[in-house]
């Protein structure tokens, strides 16, 4: 007999961060996330989490997405087959067209449930893993040069082989920070920089001229998200490979970036793509265009982090140095076992689905 969804549980989670984090000019000390648990008629469980960005705006903040799932999606999917993920996605697109993160959360839980039913990890559900270990990318905020250098050395000693340096505080200050980090780590780490849309093309090109000598792996989002012409110009004239991040919000925007010849790399996470299956399709599109992909988002709980790890393991077009490093930024977990990525790499988890279970006490402790 075909199984059906019997219950959809939605948990708003406000997880404290280990410090104050600033991205795109916005600072925060906690991340507001949404955890979903589906229960099917045969008792099968599927879980997921989504983590809106620091700069998320209405109607796509954490509390708003939780409400959309609870009030619109949950009543509509009761009785549906959770393993028919394609039909579930069609339904959720109709229910929350302006809140794709809400549908992504339920889609991820459906995929997790289906994987558990099959007794396999999500990467096997996606066709299999092509790598046994994944590596992670460290990060350095807009710190003074000496502090940035010390932070880079700390990451290097922990085992990380690449790091992102935030820029956007003025090109001279950016240059001094980058120079100090490169001097501190030598050629032992690949360096990425990220402007988070804070510069225009002219300013980014000025920065490129100042830092080209420091052998950077890529320059992430050097211009506003809609300025594909400006990003293409930085790519042509700057001498540093360019990565689109905020410019990639779904499959259509990925195609637009490719058509504009605006990026050497693209970056997205599962929520950004609209779910695991859509993210896998975007990976295939980028690979066909011969553009490597960076997977991840900055402030994820363990479920979303593991989902992105497993997605990344399914493709050789994913650049080493995943940016799904949220577990290093939060003070705790909502799972019964905490994911440890502090050494900069991780062997692939082997359990069915995501390989973890939710901790009821932690869900209540951090309830939003």
C-alpha cells in the first residue's frame, strides 16, 4: 500500500552563535532556522533544516518560512506520497511561490525519508558518491591585518587548506588584510575573497589591481547581484577568477550568469536552489557549462550541513573547500550527535538518509 504523509512538524530554532558574525554589512549573534520532520503512515521519518541568510528579507525570514510551512504546506501535503518528490515539489511551488525556502525544507525532508526507506545515505539516493572525504573552507572576517593573519594560522593548524577573506571595508584595508594573511600562511592555503555585493565594478577592479600579486583562488560576488554586466567586466579585466553567489538564486538565474559569461565559478546551497533535486540539476547545468561549483551556505544546522555534504560528494564538479560550515559557528546542535568538522575535512557519513536524529530537548531549548 502506498505510504502517505500523516504529520508535518515545524520547529523554529534560534541557535546562538559562537560570536558576532557580519555578512553583507549585517551583523548577528544568533541564526534563526527552521527544522522540519515528516512522519509517514508506516512510521517512516524524514528530517531537514533550512537557514535563511543574514540579509534575508520578508517574506523569507526564518519565522515567516516556518509559518508558511505550518499554515499552507502542511495541511495540503497530508495524505500525499512523500517518496514522489517531483509531485511534492510541484504542489509546494503552487502553495508558496514567493517563499521557495519553505518548499525546499519539505522537499529535503521527503528526500531524507525516501533515502531512509531505501536504507541508503542521500548521496546514494542521488546516484552515488564520487569522493570518500570532503574538505571545508575556513573564513576570516573584516579584521585588522594582524588579527586576520593570526586567524588564518589557526585555521591552517587545524587542518584547513583554503579560507575566505571578507572584503568591502575599503580597498586599501582589504589589501592590507589579504597581504597579511598570504604572508602568514605562505602557499599552504588557497585564498578566496568575498565582497558580498558591497562594491561596484570600478571599485572591485581597483581592488583587483592592488591584490592580484597575492595569488587568489577566486573573487566572490564583486558587484551587486543584478549587475551581471559589471561582474562580467570584473572577470574580463580583473585578472582574478570571479564567483557568482548572490546572483544565483535558482536555476534560471544560474543560466543567466552562464549566458552573460559573468563567472568562472558559481556558488549555491540547497535552500538557494530550492531543494536537493533542483540543486543536483543545477550542478549538472554548471558542469555542462564547464563552470565548477562551490557548495554551501554560512549558518547551517547539522541537517542542512549534512545534506550539502552529501550533495557535494555526488559530483566531481564541486570545488574542494565546501562552505557549509555552520556547525563551526553555532554553539550547539539540534541532533542527538553533533557534527564535527573542526579539522577541515570529514569522511562521508554512512547511515541512511542524513544519518542523524533530532534531539527533542534541544528543539525545545532553542525554540524560536
